[in-house]
C-alpha cells in the first residue's frame, strides 16, 4: 500500500471556482484524469433511474437519454428531470393569514412550558397553519426544456421510439453526450452547464432538423405544493402566467410569474430560429430547416435580461476548464492495482459522489436531501444533514466550498436566537427543517432534534485547523459562542444525580424515540461535550477568559448510558437492543466514536462491544444511506478496517448506488445526497485518519488486496 499524504507538494497557484472561490491546486502524484475518466457514466437505454445531470453547485439540470428533458413523465417516478436553482422559491398566498405561532405545541420541559413548532392535526385552524408553513416556502422547478420529436405520421414521439441509445457523462469535463436514432434517423446532442451562471447550452445535430421534425419545446410547470415536486405539473394553467417579453432573430426572453416569484429565461441561438407560443406555458423553438445543426443556450435569472449570454462553445469551454480545475484541486484517491473485487465499484462511487455533490451541494446554502434535482420535504434543507452534505469538502481539501454554506449561519443567526429566546434558552438554537432565510418549518420530529446544534462548531473548527489562522477564529467566534451558549443552557442540572442531563424534550439522531420521555442519548451527550470543550478552546486561542458555565456543563454531563457492557441508544431506552423497533433507523450510537473522536466520556472497550452487537443484530434493511459510512468510520477508529470496507459495500437497498452515482433509498427518495457526502467523509477518515493516528490508511485492510494511493486529504479530529 502506498500513501501519498505528507510528502505531496502544494503549489502557490490558486484559481477561481464558481467565480468567487479560491482553492489550492495540488501538484498531483496521482493521474487524476485517468482515475476520473475510467468512471465515465454510460447509458444505453431509456431508464428512469439513469438520468444524468449537469450543474455548478447552485444550479442543476437533469436530462433523459435524449440529452434534454424530452420525456419528463416517463422519468417522474425515477430520477426526475429537474431544473432547480438555489435562489428559486415560491410561496402560495396566505389567504387565511396564518401565523407560525399557531403551529406551536407546548411541552413540559425542565419544569416549564416550552413551545415547539410541530405538525398539529387539530384543531382545524392549527392544522391549516401547520400545512401552510410546511408547504411554504417551496423550492421551484424552473422549467422543462426538451426535444420535440415528430413522427412521420405527425404524432409526437414516445419513449419507446428512441432507439440505439448511446449516452455518456464525462465527469472530467462536465459534458453529457447523447446519441440515438428516431425512426432510423440519427440524432446527437451535447449538453453542458455554465459554471458561474444558471445556464445550459446544447448542440444538436440531425437531419430531422431539415425535415422540420426536431424542435425544442419549453414548458413551465406549476408548483405542486406537495412533499415532492418533480417538475411535471402542467395543470393549474390559470394559476400562473408565462409570456414572451422579447423575441428577436437570435434571442428571446420568457417571463414566468407565480404567486410570489417572478423569473425570466433568456434564450440565445446560432443561425435562424423562431420562438412561438404553442399553448399556455408551452413554447416551441423551431430551428431553420436549411441546416442539420442547431445550438442554443438558456439562462434562468430572477432579475430579467442580463445582456448577451454565452453560447454553446463558450459554455463548453467554461465547463471543460472549470471541471479540470475542480478535479486538480483538493484530494484524490486511486485504487488502481487493488485485487479486492469491490475496489473498482468503491472508486466509482467516490468519483461520482464528488461530481454529484459538486453540482448539487456546493452552493451558498445548505442543500436539501435531494439536492437540485427534485423536491423532498417541499425542497427544504435539513440542518442535521448539513454534516453529511458539507463536511467532506473540507476533508477533501476543498474547504472554500464548505465556507460558503457555513457563512449562511450568519444570515439566519438572529432567527436561531429568536427560537432559543422564545423557548427560554440562551444563545442560538439552530433550525432543523428550514429555508434560505432561516424560517423554521413545523415538524413533529424535526423541532425536537438537537444533533444539528454543534455542527457549526464542527465546520468552523475544521476550517480553523486547516491553516490555524486566527482570522477564522475572529470571523466565526460569534457563531461558535452563541451555539455553545444554547447548548449549555439546554443541558438541565439534576440535583439528585449531580449531573447535567439532555432531555426529556428531545429526539435523538435515531428517530425512534418519543420526545417527552427521551433523555441522555449517547451520541448527543458525547457531541455536547466535544463541542463545548471545542468552543472553550476558541476562547483560549483568542486570549479570552474561560466560560465557567461551559466548563461546568462539559465536566459534569451525565455519563454515557451503559447496560450489559454496551452503550444504550439513550439512557431512557433500557430496552435499546431488546425492542425490535429500537434496532431500526440510524444506529447513531456508533457516531459517538466515528463521527466524533474519543471524548472523556467514552470507553473504547464498551464501544467495541457495542459495535459488535449493532453489527450482528441491527435491522440493516431499515436504515438510511449515511448509516453505512457512519458505521465504516466507527470501524476505522476501532481498528477494524475489514469491517469498514464491509460497511461501505454492504448489500442493502439503501446502500445502492445507481449507474449515475446517486444513492437510492426507496420509491420516495430515489436519490439521497447525504449518502454520497457520507461516503466521501468516511473515505477521508479511512485514508488520512485523524489527529494522533499513526496507522497508514487506517480504514483499509492490510491483506495485500488493497493498493491505496491518496493525496490532499485533511485529517479528522
């Protein structure tokens, strides 16, 4: 096994990624292009789970086997043909004048009534308020841009008419090339996304253009207002307005107006073409029939006309250059030469997870669990998942990407402070199910979760440790301190036990426990202590006096609950391993030593026994995509590399990685980006280890079957 870590050299060169981010370029020892290109995605059939995406982290566009969004209904129950941007949200009209306080439910907590924003089913007024604030705001599907293919008999093409499909996504360039035949006539389409704008460009070649049987169709859907939105709701035509505002020889603009949102689509094309309205919210761009080639680009903006937009060639060059810069920055892993039969598949998952998290999760806000493809939970991000979405960027030497979404916490801090104040706590209580502006959405589980609270301390500590720059401390200290203030005030002192307790009045990361009776979850106790001690370190580094309250809570937290020599999920669940329900969902007890380093509360012998029990008796068929990397991280820290790899490659449905690299969960969540991000965090730990670790590649077996090269990783805590 060969490790390239300490000895690789960093150059002083930097480049701009997505227009504003400066990243360090590494003088690579690994042939990065070869590694990435051996995992180009190939699609040879109209498969609704094999759609492909291009994007830039703030905007993404997903296509079917034709290279555009030609058959949205066919893909609606697979990986949908979404078009989403981080700025694009809408709100239905609040005709009943609901207020968020109408979704409050009061819990008896620490001897007082504490309000939480939950899902209420009665009375009817409260139910209506709950539903309204869950629906609103909702993330938009911006538009559907596909091919209009016309049969010789004048009828529209159906998915089965598309033959001889040869489609490829090249992650190295960010380009999708698609070829197929329609009624025996070849068609080729190249699709790329601009890396600084919400812009897609495509080049189409086919004699069908000359025949007038290939055009471009543009449709604008209306938001469903449902838990999910896949962008194919073409009903409700009277509830929104779409018009052509400008229409020229080589460019046009369409304006779309919804309940609260107005946005524009600017089109530009080479050669002659005409844009016409077909019907409400349905437009057709018809290329001139004197050519068999047509290239065009389209840009979504909230502010209207933005001048001349880049054409296909400019966008293609931008994509090529930017993606090369991305892959040549940060970390890389190469398993070439490994003889373990799982090595190539694991490497494929790593490469495609980097690609997908770059296009779906690298923006200025925490992403939703289904990224910029389709809505889940109305398109809203869940802050507990930000650990899985964002942490890996720092571990993979791309901390500037994590910085963007970490800075979002400044924007929403005042609302987090308001939540804490209303509930009678100090500091800032970070939201769970939220939106770009930090509004909290009603959720009976989400409102009671607490494990998202320390995440910003984790993020900023990683950012600091990269270069140990005091500017990072100065920048983020208010976020860190406000977080620690809440955490210290949330912990409740029990005078009989002479310990600080967490709960009752919470739900742990393993969401199987009732809020009103659950206390002292193992993972959260350890995370509380680690985060409070880390926040205290920030004060010391800054030359400030120690916070006595933080010290008191950290030093006197309840012990991690143990029964029969293993850690319980929570102290309140003495039947953690005898009640079958409690052996489902996230085995978050393992995060206590995996996601987290060893804390003063931890006994590694007990954790080893806990790991063995969980491994052998957990209902792995009832888990989520990030549970497998979390388990691998625990195995790595416990010195069990074979189990670490086994965990990552466990043959469970929720650990499925589709041909496009997406982590499939079930019929509801066909993609699940926390799984992709979790995989990357686990690989970083398995390669680079953690501070104090002396074992080379601690997460990979030393059986001669793994040849692991890596460079550019940052150690975990």
